[in-house]
C-alpha cells in the first residue's frame, strides 16, 4: 500500500514539475517584449514635417504636443507595436499667422479634428536595424494605411536609472488623400512626416 502511495506521489510531483516547466517555457517569449513610453515630458521625441514651397524650397514644421508608446522584442521584432496620438492644434511652423491658417478648415481644421493618430498593424524587420511599420494613420477625420520606414537608433541605460530605446521613422502622405483640398500647387501636394521617438522602458 505504501509503495503504491509513494508511486502516486512521485508521479504527481513529476507531472507538476513538467507542467511548471511547460508554463515557464511558453511564458518566455512574451517576457522578452518590452513596453516603452515615449519621452514627452523630457522632450526627447519629435514629430516634424516638411513640404515643398512652390517647388523652390522646403517649409519645415513640427507638432509640439503628442503622446504614445511602443513595444519591442529584440528576439522577435515582428511582434513590435507602436501607437502615437498627435494634438493637431500644436502645429508649429515658426510663423504665427501661418500656423493660424494651418489650424483653420483650409488644412487641419483642429476644432473639428483635434487629434491625428497612428496605430501599427504590422512590423516587417529588414535587418540591420531597418524595418517597415505598416499601420492606420488618421488625419482630418480620414484613416488610411501608410508605411513608415523605420531605423533603430539604439538602446541602453540612462543616467537616471532608466532604460531607453530610440527609433527614427519617415513616411510621405498626399494631402488630398485626407480630404485636405487646399490647392498649393503640384509641388506641394505631398508632405513628409519625420518621427524621432525615444521611449523609456516601463
């Protein structure tokens, strides 16, 4: 009887150990994913844009107020995700009257559309820190799929006891695709968006 009880006990312990090992094994991949908060407060992230002015020069600007987060797994980069929300009224082209016009219903119509947003749906790793990030970009009340060409800048400890990771991304959009019909001429039909984001690991 004791032999049978001992056998049952050993079998139970073996099964329990196997179950714990299995749970640990399958938990490892998700544990490798790191969540980052974009460093908005420290102003270590930027969303800029440039658009041709009559085909003669570039007009540069930025959005001063935005927030977002991303997750990244060095061993499984395809699982990476990013989400960014932009306050459109924070547009800043270093010219007060022009910014007032950009906020009007000729362009961003910030009273009606106070936010623009990007949410990734696919991360395609191209090696050497390069990737294509596909996602839905909402601007001026219109959502379109775009692709951001991304470069991993670096990652590591910061002087304040945290851990940071940074990326740069670039994409080009057509204003008419988002219902912005103000005619600036053929040379100014498209706009480049440039994102430089530094995230703090949570």
